[in-house]
């Protein structure tokens, strides 16, 4: 199956880095223009940071797939991006996991987070906790496969329930990689309808 979609249409689907209407952070701009092995490093750092601190879209890492210049086909570039982004987010989620484990020791911090004024946080936490209770680490991976949803919230919500670093890291890797594959599938399906 060929996952490659036309660049302009795909970028329009996930959000054009140059004309999105909102100013890009320097890191997002670096991801959008990433090339070569250094570009993969930028994608890894971006994915690492969005796992535990930056509420930015992870799908943007797919933008440079056709211009990455790794000496691979576009599908090879996509595979490299998915692997590097998944690993970066898995390592970042382990940092979030550690922070979450430490935060459990501090009740006031947890109460403050739960009283947050953002309904999205409460909804995401509730849904993630439901998935986690019902499906365990597979539930976390499934929650992270949902494109265009801030996964930093899901990662932190899940840290409250679990203690296994290795399974948590594996679940976030597969969920993050799955999210990019789902995004590519949605883009391909959307383009086929046009």
C-alpha cells in the first residue's frame, strides 16, 4: 500500500506550516523545513518535547516527508519519520511518566490540575482513564492514535494509574507511530474523495 499523498494536498490536510494563519513556534518551523539526518534529529527533539511539555500537533512531523533528503524514497522517509518520532515521543513520555509518578506524591499538585479551568483536560483525563482501566496499555496506545488531539494530556492522565516504565514507553511508541499512520490514512482517504 502506497501511503504517499500529494504534498500540497497533504499539507493542507494536516495544516500548512507556512500559511496556517497562526504564528509558528521556531521549533515547529524547524520541523516543517527539516532536511537530512539533522532534520530527523529535529523531529526527534520535537516529538520528545511534545510528549511532556509542549501542547503542539505531532502530525506536523509528516510535512517534510517528500523533502527530507535522506537518500530514501518518500515512503522510506515516512517510515524514518514515524520511527524517529515514535521513539522521541516514547522517551518524552517516560519523562512525563516520571514527573507523574513524582506528582502523585504531592496531593495539592494533583488537586490543582484536576481543578483546571479547561474542560478538555477533564474530558481527556476521564476518557484516558476509562481506556486505561478497560484496556490497560493497549488503551493508552489507542488513545494516542487519535490524530489532532493533544496527547500530552492523555500521557499525564495515564501516569496517575500505572507504574511500569517499559510498558508505558512501548505503549506510547506504538500509539505515536499509529497516530501518524492513521493521519496518513485519513489524508489518503480524504484526498480520494475529492
